[in-house]
C-alpha cells in the first residue's frame, strides 16, 4: 500500500484530500506545515508527498530538499502558475492547480506512483528508445514525418524561432521538446505555456511579469514566464489564442530580444528561444484580423507541419507497436502483440484524437489484456466511431464537420452519461485539454455529468 503525506494548512482541503485518498486505498498522514510534518514523521519513508506551496513557516517546496528521493507534488492556486514553474525547477514532479477535481488528483497521484515504482527502469527504457529513434522517441517513416525529423535535426542547434502546426495529439509538444533537447540550450529550462489555459486578463502578466502596482492586486513585482526561461526555450502552445495586446509585446521580444513587464517603462534583455505551436490555421487567423501578420511572419521562420495520424499510412501500425511495447514495459507486463484483426482495426480507424488517442487505446488494452495478444475489443474503438462508418468523426463522410464542431457535438451528446475522464479518453485528449476546450468553445460542464 502506498503511503502518502498531505501537507496543507486549509483544513477543509486537507480533510477532503485525506478522505479521498484513504477511500482509494492509500495510507495517508497529514500535517499543516512542513515543520509539523518533520516533527511527526520520517519524511523519507513516504512514497509520495502532496503539499501546498504557501504554508505557515517554510514554503511547501522545502520538502523537496528535506525528503530527497521522494516524489513531491505541488498544489497551487491558479493565480500562481509561476510558483508552480519555480517548484518544478526545484525538483517537484508535477503540480495541480486548485480548484482541482477528485479524478484529476487521483490520476496524477496514480501516474506519479507508477513512475516512482518504475524509476530506473524507465531511464533504461528511455535510452533504448533514443537509440532506436534518433529524434527523441519520435516514430514515423512516412515522407511527411521524415521531413519533420530532418528539419528538427537541422534547426534544433540554431536559435531560430519555430512554428509547429498540427491537429491536437499529433506530437507538437514532443517535437518542441526534441528541438530543445537537441539544442545547445538543453541544460537550461524549457518553459511550456498553454496560451489557451490562461485567462485573457492574466496572460500578459504571467508571460511578461509585472511591476508592483501595475494593476489592482499587483502588490509586489513579479517576473514572468518568459524570464523564467532565460537561457533556455519558451514553448508557447496554442499560440493562436494569444490576445492582441500580448501579441504586440511578444513581437517586441522577438524583434529586439527585450521584455517589458506590465506597468514598467523600462525594458530588459532576455535570451530565450521561442517555439510556438497551434492546431489552428494561423494564416486564416491573420486574414480574419485575429492574429498580427508581422508576428506570424516572425514566428514562421521555420515551419513544421505534423500530419494527422490518418494521413501517415503504415506509420500507424509502427506507432501502435512502439506504444504497445513502451506501455507494457512501463506497466511491467510480459511481451504482447497485436493480432491481425487489431492491426486491421487500427489501420482503418480515423483516429480523430491522433497519436494521443492511439496511446490511450493501447494503454487501456494492455491493462485489460489477460493473454499475450491484443484483440480489437480491448482497444475499445467503437465501430460506430470508425472512419468508415461514423459520419460524426472529422475524417469521415462529413469531412466538412470541423474538429471544433465534432468536439462540441460529442461533448453535448455524451456528457450526461460519461465522466470527464471517460469523455477525454474517448476524444483521445487529456483532461486538461478537455477543460481548455470547454473554456474556449464555451461548453460548461453539465450538472448531470458523472463527476
Ligand atoms: N511520432 C510520435 N512517436 C511517438 N510518440 C508520439 C509521436 N507523436 C506523438 N506521440 C505521443 O503522443 C502523445 C501526444 O503528443 P503531444 O502531447 O506532443 O501532442 P500535441 O500535438 O502537443 O497535443 P495537443 O495539441 O493536444 O497539446 C504524447 O504522449 C507523445 O509522446
């Protein structure tokens, strides 16, 4: 049984998390501060520590130093994304923004404990994968993916700005990380910001920082995420969602290498390489007046186009085999293979959620598989959702149905019967991505929903 320590000074949250985790079969201890936790327990004996950042006494991040080797998850309020980034730099495994829902927290904990258990094994696996696939575990032999790999290798060591285009789940973040890993900046941080996830009112101060008194509530000066990436790489995901005012500021960074905090008259120099990504047609956003053309041209110094999985031919089978092997090793299962019918299903399905959806389907199959063969039923691809027979998939008969419309329709039709986790899985996206899209497309969660 895994043993978890929860450090949280707000008693309502502490009790709720304690109850939730105990119900899920974990052994849980709680404390209101790092000092209290140290007095009562041997911090190093826990399998995982979940802590708030702001606590009476020393900040929660201090447990990273006081319990070396124990994975630490940080709970933080939304407004302090920056402190979460800092904690990650100090060695926290991950963070979760409050308010979080129970499923989200449990998933994060399960994942972290799984990773902790695998520990060194994963390291070995990673180096195996690196040997097999020259661009950091990126699988793909079709001409379009080969071109992407060639360009990644060529452009990574330069400081050029890169724009990565592709549908959701096609591997944009993987490419951004590969670019960083193969660059001279690899020992400095890569800071990832999802522009769609930060409210419009906060994005400028989150990215560029602000001076004391720059706006109501700014009671102290703060550095932004761009400065946090100093010497490294800034990955701006979903850049198509960046509001106009922030676009103007970003342009200045690209043109002059200078950053001006909100509320400041002075600029300071920053040394950051920018990689941006979007699933949107940016050129069209420019034509619609939603995106600055000068910024667009600055961004696409090098453009990488990731094709949707349905256009990658036989790559889908190689990817499935690769992901199957990766997942079964991570889950400590003996060798498995796809049977011919599963290969057929994988080849004919349209994969609207792209590689992420394939990854989820295989993870589920590995977990449920009792023999050494993956059969189509384990993949749980609803034949009604296959490319050939489902008019509601974006790849199918109604090709004119955009991904957004497909998403909207799917969520509205299914949210009363499915939990957010199930919805996200079926759409082949993460829960975070589901949340972001609900915000973006204005689809609130239904009251009847599963969680
Ligand atoms: N070519 C590939 N080879 C191996 N794994 C891949 C490949 N492409 C994507 N993946 C895996 O698929 C998952 C989704 O990829 P990633 O998060 O990079 O997609 P994305 O385009 O950034 O998605 P989103 O737009 O939804 O954020 C990741 O786990 C990634 O490692």
